[in-house]
C-alpha cells in the first residue's frame, strides 16, 4: 500500500521555460557565444552546486567565466540575471489542486530534489499556490551533500516519516533518478519525462493523473504498467 508520495521539484512541480533563452540572449547581446547543449562542463559544475560543494553565487560566477565572461560589469549583470531567472517558476496545471487532494486522501507528501536553493527559498516559490504547507518531509541535496540517484537521499525523505520504500512512490522525469528510486523498491511514476526516460511503473500524462494512485492503494497492486492510470 502506498502511504507516501515523493516528488522531484524542477520539471515536475514547475518548469523554468525562459531561463536558457534569457541567458543566451544575455551572452550574445554582449558579444559572447551562446551556450552549448549539451555542455558537460556546465553540467558538472551544476552537479557540484547541487551537492553543496559550492554556493549558488559561486556556481553563477564559475558558469559565467566558463562562457568567457570576465568583464566585471558583465559578471555582475550576469549574476543578477541568473538569480532572477532561477526564481521565475511556472507551475504545471493542476499541481496545487492535485497536492491538496492527495493530502486530503491521507498520503504523506515529500520532496526529493537536486538543487542549490534552500528549502526555505523554495517554500517562498510555493507560497503563492499555498503548497508550502503540504509537505511532510523534504530532502534537499545541497544541505545533505548527496544527490539523486544516491539511495541515501530518498531515505532521507522516508526515514523521518517512518515510511518504508515499498510503501512509497516517487514522481520524476529523469531516468537515472527513477531508476535510483526503483532500486530501493519505491514505486516509480514518470511525468514530463526526459527524452531517454522511457519506462516507469506508472506514467502520468498530466499532473492530475497522479490522483489515480488511489486505485493502487485500494487494490494494493503495484504491477509495472507504463500506462497512465
């Protein structure tokens, strides 16, 4: 029986659809090359920040230097832009109503996030929807200094609420992170998946589809399906 549902935060509860475009516009407007995708160096630096090995400010400075930005004024303006864009979150349709209904149905709710933003800051992002109050547990990579798919970060969310992995579900978009949850026998739910994320126990085509977990609880059935329920 599923007692707790854990959520990734970025690209699950919300997206930041303009962030990359705004950064590239900043770079090119000042004569620097636009960012590359994929960029393994930038990805590695971001992972270090997620793991608490550098602060958000340090990451932004290193990211700008990586893109050739050395002029003091450009660095200052770049940091200001990155800081602002990091906080321009757009929530997916139905996030608030779905979370409130899951809470009403008795599920414990938690977040397991790779991030360089504090829990308190993200709660400020959640406050306009009123979803800063729904969480029973929260595992933040930069505070814990561990990142998904390390099993310890999932357990850091489950242990405080006394829920075993086999009685939990994890909603994610990353193959690596869903596989990490599955390795612990956590039921996996795929939403807004990355291109290489093709399988999970369940697929939610919209955020509100997660409400159909009620049928899992009633039936006790967690058989792998890959279909929306």
